[in-house]
């Protein structure tokens, strides 16, 4: 008795087509091309998840630098001053303070200046 893999093949193709839904032209209709496009997009998604962490950190640093320069410090001097003052806030919190609470961030800058 021969083994027919019709059900499994259909399931395999259906999974790929579900992932390729919304792709342009043959990339969502043709199985071979859809499979290539899905593999490529999944690898891009994997890289993008790593990339997002780098991008967010650089955004936080840019925001902290802008807030520090308003208060007469550079980013590196601010971070050195905060470390010397024993204030351990991460960059995400500092950037949020620089945007939403300018007075609180100014107070942190003053403490950093005093510690330098």
C-alpha cells in the first residue's frame, strides 16, 4: 500500500500561504515563490527584533543628550556625574524624564553637576 501525503502537503502549503497573506503578486499565490518570501521575511523579522533594541537605546541616548544640553551638560558628562552621585537610573527612565518631567530632569542634572 502506497502512502499518500495529500493532507500533509496541503497543510504545509496552507501554513506558508497563511504567512504570505497580503504579499504582492505571485508572492502570495505561487507556493514556491511564497515559500521564499516567507523565509526571507521571517529572517528579516528575527534580525529586526535584535535591531529594535539597538534603535531604542540610541533614541533614548539622543533624548537624554538633548535634555542634558538644555541644562548645560553633555550626555557623557551627565552620565558620569550621575554615576559619581550614586544615581542609578537606566537610559529608558532618563529619556522618559527628559521628555515628560523637565523639572525633575533638571534636578538630576544639578546633582550630576555637583558630583563632577
